[in-house]
C-alpha cells in the first residue's frame, strides 16, 4: 500500500471512529432519559455550601483520638465497673458525656446533653442487676423541633465471652468507630441550626441484646416522638478485609423491607400493590444513597436489602421494632478475627479489636455520609403524610393525594419502573395536596416528596391504595 493511500485510509477510519463516538454519546444521552415518560430524569440532590463546609470539618485525627481514648478504658463491657474513673464502662460513659457537654457549650443553648439510664435485671448474658446508661446530645430544631432524626453507635464492648467483664475488651472497631461518628458530628453541627431536631447518641448494652437502644427507642415511642429516620453505625472503622484487600470508598447500608410492626392485613395490602420494596425503611435508604454518594463524602453507599448480616443484629432494629425507619452502616468486608475476640496471638495471627486495625480516613468518610444524610433530612420538610393512590376507577392516569404541610414550598412526584431500585424521574407539581400523572399506576411505582424553600427535599413517601 502506498503512503498516500494509507493516509487516506487512516483518515477514513478516524472519521468513522468519530462518527461512532458521536453515535455512542447520543446513545448515552438517550439512555440517561430512559425509561420514557412524564417528568425529567431525577438528578441527585447535592450538599449546599453550608453542608459542604461542615463536612470539611470532619477530622480523621479527632476520630482517631476518640477511638484511642475509648480503648484506653481497658474494657467497656456492660457489666464492667461503673465507678472506677479510669477503667470500665462507667469511665467511658462519663468521658463521652463530658465531651458532648463541651460540644454543647458552643451551641448557644441549642444543644443539651442527657444520660438517661435504667436498671436491667438479669436477662441472657446480663447475670445481675446492671445500670444501662445512654448518652444523648440533642440539637433542637429551629422551626420543626418535634421532627427528630437520630444517629447512634454503641459504646459497650466485649471479648469472646459476653459474660467476661474483666479482661481487656478494646472495642476499637466494634464499636468505638460508630461512637466516633456520633461524637464528631455532634461537635461539627453544634454551631449550626437545623430546622428539625437531631439526636447524637452513644448507647450501651448492645452486645447483650440491644438494651440501650431498646430503652431509647421505646422511650421516644412512649412520648409519641416523630422520629422520621435513625442511622446506626456499628463496625464502621476498617476498610481492610480478612484477606488483606482494601475497599476504602464503599460502605454497606442494611435496609429492611417489610417493617416488623406491620400486621398480616397490612402486609397483605403491601403485597397486593407490589410495595414489598417500598417501606419507609427502604425510602430512607434510597434517600441516603441519593444525597450521600458524592464528591463531598467520597463514598459509595451500597444499600443491602436485608435487616442486617446473617447471625448478627444492631441497634437500628430497636427503632424498627417501634415503627421508626432505621438503617445500619457497616464496613464492606469484615474481619471476624477483630470482632468479639479475646486479645491474643495464635499461629502468628493477632486476634482482638485493636486500634491498629482501624482506618481513620475511612471512618471519617463514613461520618460524612451520616452527616450529609442527617443534615439533608433535618433541613428538608418532613416526609409527606397521608399519601394515597386513587384506585377507584380503571384509568391509565395516576392520581395521588396527601396531607399538605405548610412548611413545604412545594411537592414533587417521583416515579420509577417497578423493577428499578431507585427513583428515576421527577415531576414538580407545586404547593398542592393532590396531583395526577399521565402514567399508568399499573406500570410504575410512585412516591411524593416535599421540597423546602431552601431546595432540600424530603425522602419520598409511598402511597397505599385508596
């Protein structure tokens, strides 16, 4: 082939490649608009300037300092000493409360700290009367204080036997890492003013049966508190798996399907309309994925459609049992040699939940995931209530009705194909209490979310048939 022919052929190939690239880009544009239907493609909400600045203050060094301090108490076993100022769960309790009060002092009176407690009688691995104490820093909402969001970790620890309250139980990852999330967010947010109330909690008795969280959740329920979301952080301090591989930019979020509180009639109604994947818990999970998987957190939130891992449980379940939507964050690949283990070396392998196995940068990114989600929840209007879908007549349109909230600047109908995991399209409908979408309810899943004047949007509510 002559040089001139080769150059011409190369030019033709380049033109073809460019044409194919243009066609591919066009295809991608079309694909991004799929499935076709009313409304625009849903674009995830992004943190505003205030929230972005807050998350920049989350400090891995402070996360490290919190975990190291909690480990320094030797053991935080639920039945360990509660009066020794240096060792045991009582010393840890007092230090956490003192730190939280330091944060509250910067809040201008908006944050208060309490240490509610009760006496747990013998039950399971609790073999004697034991005081269970929670530490709760409450940042009161400015305009909607009765709407509440909770973030929590448990500060008790254990070794191989959960009745051993004498030997060292460092509990660095399980769960000083989760307590560090609550404490660092309390510090950062104390000087800011959310619209709704945020509770930053460190609870006890988790390892023996979720006692502290059950006490907190039942107390809120007895007060008829409007808890619209709970984020539980338990084992969020390491990005390294048991095979040595790392996964530093993913965090698992466990989200239960059908709520535990639903009776058979409610479950039947849910199944009849195909809403098994649309509980308030799953809507909270979808919201967290949307707002917290971004450049500000530098994390990908992986929603797992289970209440928790097999053979395990966490404090979010106590809130679910009271009818509150709650999810659990846990690192992507656990190393079980560093959980619920006596500190020892076997055949050259170090067992025990030690500080040396923690990744503080990862832990800080998990804190930012929680922070972005919490603040976005608290700044938005509440999740719409009373949402129904009109199924009284055969029609290819879909009419939704809900209770209008005076605090909402408007509403959006969101929808997705029934087989999709996340909302794909959004239809702004204004400050109304009903809307008709020109799309068949037989073919799509619908939700409605409230929009604030500040641009923050609530989790979607899912309609039951009217």
